[in-house]
């Protein structure tokens, strides 16, 4: 897939150190599925993977959290500037109907937004969204999710560790409380810090609930050749077999929530 020069048409603050950047790119917008990712080239800096937080008719968006050189450069891009975008890549979420729980942590909620939209648009689905963050400043898409609740499309349950919005505590503790009060859901979708994903998998295995989670690993090629994003011990390539991985596979990945590899392949603790 070629890198397409894409014009930035909107930049929106999304809490502390986070921004949603919308670019014109009809080719990717027509193909992208919730859960897939794109490779974003920031001229003169780097090319990095980003989840897709909006899929429009001729535009897509991603939500960047600045943590290093490339994400910082991206965060500072302005409307009408150009970046390169290739994709969409990887396997997205498989849509399951019924009683659904979507759990996002921090910026990890962003790639769940197109999925949430698909789910509530289907009649008969009952969608609960648990959105966790350290504090209200780190909570992305809270206004949209609130609005969707007012419109009766979803049930939005924010959770913050400092209690600045919604439930005080971890999103996974809230998940356990919700599960204890409801009938077994048909599916749980998750994206966020790996410690959160790992806990979601443990809870779901205990209760016999199916999960699909979006996992991040260091990536170079994004097309399954370089091997940078493989996970131990089964060697699954996150860019091709993921980034959305089902619970059967997640349960076999021993490095989940424990370590990841850096740009030189060295293991670093999570
Ligand atoms: C499928 C996928 C979807 C992602 N979606 C988003 C998103 O929606 N929003 C967002 O803010 N971030 C997302 N990321 C993570 C983002 O790609 C990294 O934060 C970014 O590459 C860091 O680059 P940097 O130069 O700013 O930081 P660096 O200084 O290079 O690194 C900071 C940290 O990020 C990790 N990292 C660095 N490069 C990569 C890379 N190419 N791939 C994965 N991890 C890396 C490093 O291990 C290190 O821990 C996603 C990653 C993947 C694999």
C-alpha cells in the first residue's frame, strides 16, 4: 500500500497531551474497518502506527497521545499541513450482536469509537461503554459518549482513579461490578493499557465471556515482514494477525502485560 499525502482538515484538543487529528483520505476512509490501524509518516521525523478514531466518507481521524519524538511532532501539526498515511492495516473487530461491553482505558478508548458507532446503529444491541483514565484530564471522547447516552444509544460509565469523573477506581474494578449485576454479556471489546487488557482477559476467562482486544507493539513495516511486533511464545505478528486479538489467542501470549520489545528487539518491562 502506498503512502498517501493527506491534508489535515481538523485538530481538536482531547484533554491533556492528546489531540484528535482529521485528515482527508478517501481511499483509506472507504476501506477502513473499526479496529484497523494506519501508518502515519511525519516528514523528517518518523513513521508510526495509529489506531483510527473516526471513519468518515472521505476523511479519517486518529487520536494522538504525545509521549515521544514522533507523537510530539504529530501533536503539533496544524490544519492544512500534510502528513503521509498508508493503510488500513491489520485485522479489525469482528462484530457480535446482543449485550455488549466496550472497555477503554486512556487514549485506548479512541480506536473503539468507530466500533461503538457500528454497534449502537444495529437495532437490538445493548451497548455499555466503560471508559477509564487516571483523571478527567486524560479522558478522551467524554462529551461524545455522554451525548450518546443522553440520546439513549449507549450506556456510558466513566471511571477515574482520582474520582474526578464518574466511578472512583480502576475501569476493570467497575467492569467486575457491572458483570456481577448483569446477565452474561455476548462480547467484551477492550483497548487500553496492557495491564488493563490482561485483567479484562483474566476476568472474562473466569466468567466464560468472549473478548476481543486491540493490542499495541513496536512496529516498523506493518505488513508482516520485519517481525518487530511478534509476541511470545506463539510468534503472532500484531500488525497482520492483530492488532485485534481474540481471547483464545490472548490467553496463550505469555508476554501480555509483562514485557514488550523496543526498536532493537530488546525486551522492556511493561
Ligand atoms: C496498532 C497500534 C495502534 C496505535 N494507536 C495509537 C493511538 O491511537 N494513539 C496513540 O497515541 N498511540 C497509538 N499507538 C502507539 C504509538 O504508535 C506510539 O506511541 C508511538 O509510535 C511512539 O512514538 P514516539 O516517537 O512518540 O515515542 P518513542 O520515544 O519512540 O517511544 C515511546 C514509547 O512508545 C513505544 N513505541 C515507539 N515506537 C513505536 C511503534 N512504532 N509502535 C508501537 N510502539 C512504539 C516505545 O516502545 C516506547 O515505550 C499505537 C500503536 C500500535 C501498534
